[in-house]
C-alpha cells in the first residue's frame, strides 16, 4: 500500500530515478574504491534482505566477495581494460601472496616485524581507537599499522624498489591482532568480537548493520583507516539523524 502511494506521485518517481543514477555514478568500479562498493552493497543487502538471508548465506556472500568479486574488480583499477579471464586466477592468487596495497599477504610482514621488533602490546589498537584526537594533542599516537609495516618493509627488504618508495600498505585484521597481542590475541579477540557484535545488535540493529557492512574493509585493513570510516558512517547516518528525529519529536 505504501509503495503504491509512493509511485502515485510523479515527483517521487523522478526523485527515485535521479537517486538511482546518482547511486550508479557514485558506486561503480570506475569511480570509487572497491571497499566503498562492498560497504554500500552489504549495507543495502542487510537493510532490505536481512529477514530473507540466513547467516550461512551471508557468510557465503562474504566469501564470494573476498575471493572472487574483489579480485575481479581489479580489472577496473586503472580504467576499463581488456578483461582477460585467463589471468583471473592470478588476480585471486596475488591477493594473498603479493605485497601491494590491496593484498592480504602483509600477514607475513607482521610475523617478520614481530620477530625483529616484538609486539606493540595494544598500542596500535589504542591509537586506532583514538583516531579522532589530533596529533597536536596526542603527538605520541602511532601511525596506522599499514604505514608502520610499509615503512618497516622499506627499511628491511627490497620492497622500497618494488613499490617505488610507497610505504603505506594495508594490514589484514588478523595480522593487526597478532601485531598487537600475539597468538593469545589471535585466539581471544575473535571470541570477544562475537560477544561485542551480539551486544551491538541487541542495542541498535542499524549500527550493527553498518559495522557488518565494513567487514571486507576491516578484514583487509588497516584497522585505523577502516575503524575511522566505520565510526564516521555510524555518526553521520545513524546517530545524528536519530538525535535530530528525537528533537523534532519533542517539538
């Protein structure tokens, strides 16, 4: 009934069409980061299909996204190029064995870093959680783990020549945990996250959906960047509208 009333107004149809084209323009592999695309697609799926998709089905979608769709979008990295499916397997493989910004193989670099410098004992995590505090106030705040590992690789390996001086790489979330808390953290943090996410879902289902929509971004890392983006989304599309709604309701 509400849908029918919506389409009975011609202005609403035009608004929907304009919104649709703006959506396609802003969320496509030529225009934005693949992680932003994954955020929008997962959030859209959770909002409109959360009652229809089971947990195991959502897990399958995430696995397909990480292992197949995510590498496929690499074909659009530098604009439209010839899609050579014979090299598609190599794109999947490179996500896990090559050192570049969008790969997951920095886990090996984390092991190498800890072997030489030891663990950071949660300092990287704390700096990520306090991302909103300016360095002028918090000058000893660490850089993101991606930058830390990238600089380490530049100083200790031939990565500097491979990446042509580029030092800010991604850092998978599992590597971030190991870098901060070691093997104990790798076993303990995921358990704590499960309980945390259950608590968030109980308190605010929409915020839970936003956090879940950043799953691929957070898994790829680094945590400081992905966490900052997630909090920004929560503030601007959930908390601020809710505050405004409550104020209007009181008036």
